């Protein structure tokens, strides 16, 4: 007999409800439910053109640089302006700092706590998993908090404060770091790199970057004790032993935005869409928001983000179950995030992992655990390239009327801001966050969103504690505070089951 489980899911950023139907121990249907309305776009309407630079960074305290940068780029796109090399480098450094902290804190504070649950107590690796991953006290948890807490100082040095920074503006950045500032940033980055190499990798970044296939990855794991017992080595062993490599395949469609941060292949820095192994260039005109199963008025809230509005339905039908819209690219749901970045940029190891073993909760988290290696190498180069004798800002005049789009790769994936000005005031604003892509509900054709698809087929050993569901959902690193914002649930219960610590 089928059983429906409804659960509020903690250890995600914000409030998320997941409802799954389990039949004979397998998830056969899933709904990912954003439980609160986001009114930021409506709040911006009628405000001055630059107000988005102040309000949108407060959408999320974790990714405030991401929203600030996307908002500034949307206005620059409208004005047809460009920025100096220095300002581009400073922006990249700030955004990448946010990614470094987010990637590692998500993995060791949000995701791995489930690996220390009693479900796995009969596994040979369980005692060590509990020692490393126990919430608040695990060795990996404490070390990650201590190692990442200094990273925001880089943003504070470059831009004055973090979170909710305001130093990125149309035309560049308002700060002018000195050589002493850059040396201090370099010291902080060097300190973090040493910890990342010694504790996370058990080797140099360059050695890990040279791994190109699954076989080479396995050889690396067994080559040295330092590799085997590193956080990367143990997570790989633990993930395989606990079955994470067989959970959460997803839609096999991946999306990234145009990105100023270039890792391995500059020709793919314009973003892309990878579906069934076929890569096509990114085209923001192919994005459409659908709301058949979202709690918005279908007539005015459907369409491209420059025309789709954000007006909630006061008394939605039962079929409308989420405050997240359903963005689609060329009509298809798409996963975004570190794994999508790695695959579209042609990272050979992640590509071979997915080709040989398929996408999974494990490959998603490995992509996130390895991304700092690529980021750190670029940050070191960017610091060296900043020339303090040259400009960091170019005066930029905004038109009274126009439209613009700002698209970047935020820590959790593709982030887009669309803005329209009329008479110098914001007439329309729309934001699509990474989690809106990943946690979207069914679309107008009733096709499930990426997390919903990834949940289908998930085995559930104990319906009273469906840990496997948490593994799949958290592997996407949902950030519901970016996707939805506060209203009450009209007295309805969030669910009857809470999983995790």
C-alpha cells in the first residue's frame, strides 16, 4: 500500500517542505514545496533605479555578493557600459570568496550530518563518520567553521563589509584597495589554501586537478595514506559505502549562466545548456517561467522574466502547491550548480564520473568539494593582476527607460536579475535564483522539477525516518530564503515528520 510522507526539511537555507509517495519502499511521486512567498520583486516596483543594489543583497545573507553583482550587471547591460579590468577582478574575488565558504559549509554543516545517523550504525565506516560529521562537535564540522570564518574578511577588505555589501555599482566598484589590502587578502587566501590542501585534499591542488578519470581517482585514493584519510578521501569512501552513488540521478539536463569567472575552457565561459550529452550555447531568451502548479496568477505571471510578474493567488487551488515558480529552459527543467558548472566547462573527472556512474547525490557533492581547487588557483592569479595605479570605476549614466539582464554563476548555480526602468524608476523586476531552478514544482506540462525528478525511484528503508530523501534533496543545496520569502501558511501544518538534527 502506498504511503504519503510530508516533511519539513531542516538543514537547508530557509523553509522547505517535501512530500513523497512511497510504494513498496520506493518513492513513486514527489513534490518539493516552497512554503513562503517572496515579495522582493513587488517591493522594488516604483523605487529608484539604484535601489535594487541595496535591497536585493538582502534577499540572502549567504549570497549577498551574488545578488549585488547580478543587480549591478543588469543595470550595466541596460546602459551598454563596460567595467575596467581592476573592477572585474575585484568582483570575481568577492564572488569566489562567497563560493568557497558556501561550498564547504554546506557539505560539512548541512549534508554530512545525515551520515552520522543511526541508520548507518552497522556500517564499518560509521564510527569514523560519526566522529567527523556529528553536528556541532564533529572534527570536520568544527574545522570547517574555523577555517571558513575568516574568508569574508577578504570581501570586507575589498568592499567594506559582508554580508549585504554595497560596493559593486554600475561602472565598477566604489572601493580602491591598496597594495597592503591585497597582501592581506593574499595572506588570508594562502592560509585557507593550506588548510584545504592539508585537511580536505591531503595533497596539493595541482595533484587533484591532474585527476581526469574515475580510474585515476581510485588510484589517487589508494596511493597515499594522506589521500585515503583526507576529508575528500573519507567522504568518497563513505559515500560509496552508504550508497550515495545510487541516489538522486536528476533530469540529465544542466544549465549555467554566462560567467566572468573562467576555469578551464574560455570558449564555454558564456554559459551553456547540456542535455542528453549535447551542449548548446546559453540564450537567456530561452528562459520562461511557468506557474500552473505555483501559487501565482497564471495569466500575468507566466512568460519570459522581463514580462512575467509576481502576483500571488490568495486562495490557490490544491494543484498549486509551491511558492516557487517553475523556470524552464527551452521548455525543459534544468539542474544548475557546481556539477552543472563542471560538466559544461568540460571538467574531465566530473564528466567521467557522470558518464560511468551517472549523476547522483555523491557526484553532486564531489563536484562541490572539488570546485574550491579551481577557484583558489584563479583567485591567486586575479590578486596578482590587480594594478592599484589604474581605475576601479568608470562613471556610468543610466537611461531613464530601458531593460537589462544580469546573469552570473552564484554559489548554488545560475542567478538572473531582470529589470525594466520607466522614467528612471523600476517598473518591473524579476529574480530567478538557482534554487528556483532546482526546487521548481511541476510545469505547465506537469513535468516535475529537477529535485522532484531526482527523488523518483529513491529507496526508503524507514518511512518514519526517510534519510535517503534528505540525501537527495540536500545534494542540490537548496536555499529557500532566495527562492521564497515570508508569509504565513494560513494555519496549515507544515507536515507531520521532521528528519535530521
